[in-house]
C-alpha cells in the first residue's frame, strides 16, 4: 500500500521571520489535525537548518528545492548533498520545470543530481511534465516518457524504489489552471506503465507519484481521489499554513 505524500514547494518566497512564522503555524495546525499523509516542506536553502530543527519535534519532514550534482569542492554558490543530509534534510525536489527552464538543467545534469541525492540518503522528488504547446500538439506522453526514462531509468530496482515522482504539467504551475482529475489520472497511469515496462509490476505498484500544478484546498480532494495519484506537490498554496494543512487533510 503506497503512502500518501503532500510536499510544499515554497520556491523563492518569504523572509526569514515569515518563514519561521509559517513553520510555527504549521506545527500548531498539524498537531491539531488528524493528518494521514507524510508531509514535507521545502523552504529555500537558508532556512533549511531552522526548518530541520523544528522538524525534529514536528509532524513534517524537510526537503530542499535543489542539489548540486557534484560531491564537493570548487563549485561556487552550490550546496552539496552531504551538506543537506548533515542538516537532516530528507528529500529534494529535482527536475522542477523552473530549474529546467530558467537554469538550463538538462537530462544529464538531472541524472547526476538524482544519483548524488541517493548516495547521500536523500529522497529525490523527481518532477516531470509537459508544456502547453506540447500538450496541445499531443506530445505530452512522449515528453513525460523521455523525462522519466532519461532522469530515472538508469537506476537499479533498489535505487528506483527510493524515488518519488511528481507529475507537474507546466501549464498548470502557478497559473490557477489545474489538470482535470481525468488528465492527472491518465498521466499517472501512463507513468506507472513505463515503470512496469522497466522494473516490473511490484515496483510500479510501490512508486509514489504526486500531482502538482495549482493544487488548492478546493481541488485537492478530487485530484487525490484519482487512482494512482498519491498526493501533491504544492507551490503557492503551501505558503499559507491553513490552506496547506487543508490540502494535507485531503490526502
Ligand atoms: P503551484 O506550483 O502549486 O503554485 O502551481 C507547484 C509547483 O511548482 O511545484
């Protein structure tokens, strides 16, 4: 039985004090509610240690939004996997469409990031998803197939079992336009068939696949109820404590 997961991607938002306030509000709300899924918050790098300290006593885990593909050394501005794991960071978003688009992250780099995370015991939350023109030209399956294969299918079965996948159609991210529950279910099922082909039925059944893209407390229940949708990767709505917790409650 797959565990449900809700992860909050804070992106490049909030000052330090606002971040700490949000964490304190989350702790309060999560304590009061009967929350079933694993909850992960992914604040910006400078807040990870603070978030991790709080997480020791809280109902959430902490993820990073990025990771360096190299082990250590002369990589100015980068943060390594071993630094993250030394701060008890348990997860890392890899391959988000904003990283692919604005920072030119290609399949080769993403593969190296996935490997580095796994070496250091960090769970990759590996994002895939097509753009609007790609969906309109009915290339969405092809695009997602390529992203999943190139980013993850070099892993052996044991390593692959440690990965979470997030399907995030680019046209749904930050736009207020959500994929319909049927579109999400269809793509999640498709990703699972790719995993069956590569790793077999049992690993495919075990793989957690999240939906991301304009997920809110209004649409989460219906999305999370779809077969094969194991929770969400939430951007904007993860910056408001009661909204994020309301989403967590629906998983
Ligand atoms: P959104 O972002 O929920 O603000 O659309 C999701 C994401 O980019 O992970």
